C-alpha cells in the first residue's frame, strides 16, 4: 500500500495536485475500504494521503458567527459534542442513525462529506455550511461539492444557533427494511420561518451514484406556492423532483416533502 503522511494539510494538498487522479485522501478509511477488492489489501495503483495527523483538523470550536467542526473529527465524537448538540442538533440526530458504533468511531465527518453522498451531506448543505480549505479560503460547501477534483477540506462552518434563530430543519433517511442495506435516499429540508408549512427554502438530497444536490425546482415550486398562497399537489411536487432524481426516488422525495409541508392531509 502506498501511503504518505505529509507534514501539513498544505503539503497534502500540493501532493494531491501533483499526483492528480492517482492521489486519494484517506481519513478513517471506512468508506474507501468497501471498494477494495480485498478489504485488507489497498489497490497498488492508488497513492493514499493520510489526513488524520494534524490537530487543527480534529477540533470543534466557536467563532463569533460559526460553529467550526474539524474535518478529521470522528463521527461519534461529533455526535456527542455539546456544541454540536446545541448549534446543530439535526446533525447530531443524523449521526445517531449513521452505521454502527464501530463505523462512527473510525469514520470522520470529512470522509462523509468527501464521499459526497453520506448522511451528513444533505444536512450540511441545507444548513448552508461553508468549508475551510488549505489556502485559508472559505467557500460554500455547495460549491466545493461541485468540483471534479475535491480539495482537502479542513473544517466545516455552520451557523451558530445563538446568533440568529435557527430555521426549522429536518433530516430523513429512507432505505429497505433489511439488517444491512445502504440508504436509498437521504434528505434534509429547511424552512425560512417557524410556521414551516410551505416556507421551505432548502431541500437537499443525496442518493447512491447521484451525489448530494439541492432540489431547486421543488424549492422554486414551494416558494411560488408560498408567495401566492396556493397549495401544490403531490403530482406537482413529484414532477419537480423528477428534474433531478430518477422517478422512484422522486416519488419518495415528493411524499416526504408533502408530508413535512402538511400537504398530505
Ligand atoms: C458497515 C458500514 C456502514 C456504513 N453506514 C453508513 C451510513 O449509514 N451512512 C453514511 O453516510 N455512511 C455510512 N458508511 C460509510 C462511511 O463509513 C461514512 O460515510 C464515513 O463518514 C466515511 O468517513 P471516513 O473517514 O472513513 O472516510 P474515508 O473512507 O477515509 O474517505 C471517504 C472519502 O472522503 C475523502 N476524504 C476523506 N477526508 C477528506 C477531507 N478532509 N477532505 C476531502 N476529502 C476527504 C476520501 O478521499 C474518500 O473519497 C458506512 C460504512 C460502513 C463500512
């Protein structure tokens, strides 16, 4: 196995840039390992770059506007952290449903987001999370996730709940009813006011092979319905979801949206 331990995140990013497609950041390795033909035998052609030995990526702290979560924080440590429970309770709830304890003790938040489909992706996207990169730039997570070559993420910035009243947010995870089966759809919805109903302004969904993205057509439909005080039908919502999801997932997503917006009664 080819594994390098660069001296700093900046050195890691420079190495990844130099190696191009042969490079792969590795944190807990819990996701990456699943794609190896032999679980204990890493592919020879890949140059793994260890991102787990810099203390600055393994901290949780507050700045005047944001909760900062280091990308190298283990999932279970994020879930249990009092600042996460206070400022991002839905993230803590999503983490409670993620894998088994063993996976949460090894896997990291950076690995979950780096995957681009994990449970935390829609939650962070719906919260308008930002990402700190190795050149000190801070950019919206939505932008980072669209990049072909995903950069090394150092930390995630989430709005503090005591600076502005946090908008209502829910997380849903749908899968087959089996002892172990990967989720079909992960979704987070955020409202702009406490009344909820049609004031949804963020709908983020992740599904295997599709990555995480906002369902912008559905957001637009609900915004329009909210402004004009009209009630969209389940079919209207499903049609907009089909613009970015395959029909079977659009059907699930539209029912979740309609249910949370009080449109099924
Ligand atoms: C049995 C089992 C059950 C699981 N159940 C779930 C589940 O229910 N929900 C779920 O979401 N996931 C699940 N997973 C997947 C996985 O464990 C998690 O998504 C975990 O968060 C991955 O973190 P990691 O540190 O192990 O990532 P790794 O495997 O080390 O890396 C994953 C990806 O992220 C990239 N990466 C890692 N760190 C960074 C960084 N700082 N910046 C940029 N890119 C980075 C890597 O290059 C790689 O592409 C499960 C895995 C297993 C084995």
